[in-house]
């Protein structure tokens, strides 16, 4: 069985799309996912499955829509791809020192080139971004709250589902995945 990480976009944010993690865990188990665990309230799920990733995403999406009435994008990565995303971070030194200052926007597919071009216009100071496969890394030395780049990425329509996680969450999900893999 393969270990997967599924990310939900826009749950439990500002009182909207309230999705209790206990109920999400139970839903995933009913869908045939095994050893299901969640991390914090933002829709991070780690589990094992022999189901193909696209089917997993569709099943979780449909299950949430049926049970909770939300149309929530679901993005699935296997543990190997997750490890490659962590290893490929071009801002590793900053991530190691100040993990809150590195964000990763995780994409379900290839982003719209026009949106990436718009990001260049709002980069300021030491900020930077780098796209590698399904990961858009953001270097935010002043923090996400003060960053026009982070705000633009959050509002961007990449023409593919996307959701962001801070570096600390990325590492925790890796740790949880390794716990299921070993």
C-alpha cells in the first residue's frame, strides 16, 4: 500500500466550511482509506491506500460534498513526491532557520503561465518564488502577513486547484507519512 497526503483547500477558515477533523477521518475510513490521520484543522490528511491518487481525490471530494455540502478541492500526493517537494525547496536555509517564512503553494496541475507572470510584478525586497513541478515555493523574509507576493498567490487563479502550507506543516506531514511508511 502507498502512503498518501491529501490537502483540502479552504476548510475551517474564518468560520467558513467548518469540517471537524474527527468526522473527516471517519469519512476517509468509510471511503476505504487506511490508517487515516489528520493534522491541525486546515484539512491535512495522511493515510495508506491502494486506490489510484486521482480516484482518492475524487472520492474525498464527493464524500465531503455529500456529507457536508462543501465543494472543496482535494489535492493528493504520494509520500515519495512529498519527499521530493521538500528536498527541492530552493529556500532551505531560511526554511531551517525560520520555517514560518517559507510557504509552499501545492498545485493539482500545471498553473496558468499568465498568473506566474503577474507574481513577478509584486515581488519586493528579498522575496522570491520558484515553481518546481506541483510546488510553488515562496521566500517571505518579512513573513506572509506583510507580503504582497503571498497575498497575490492566495488570490491567484492558477486554473488548477491550489492550496498553501507553511514549511512547519510540510515537515510535520512528512513526519506523519514516514510514521505510516515504517
